[in-house]
C-alpha cells in the first residue's frame, strides 16, 4: 500500500486537540484590521472547534496524518 500525501494548506489551517477534536483558525486576519475593535482582534487569534461532520470527514481525508501538536 502506498503512502497518502497530505494537503499542506489543510495541515496549516487545522489542528487536532488531545481529545481528538478538530480545531480551525478564524478568517479575516490578513488585512483591514485597523478598523476592528481590540476585542474582535483578540477573538480572531483563538481557534474554534469544527462542528460540521462533513467538513471533519473532508479534512481527515485531505490530511490523514494530522497529529496532535
């Protein structure tokens, strides 16, 4: 059986917690941040759990070796 290739963009955007939950980064961090409130900018740094089971399934296929870091 051959090895599967990891989709690198997916591996950079998602992390797996110790309990196995999939976490994602938030959007809207790249530009136009001057007009955003401090509270909003702080919230953008936090990662969020992925609730959509179809998305979890797709990420697991794209990054089969995604490990806990």
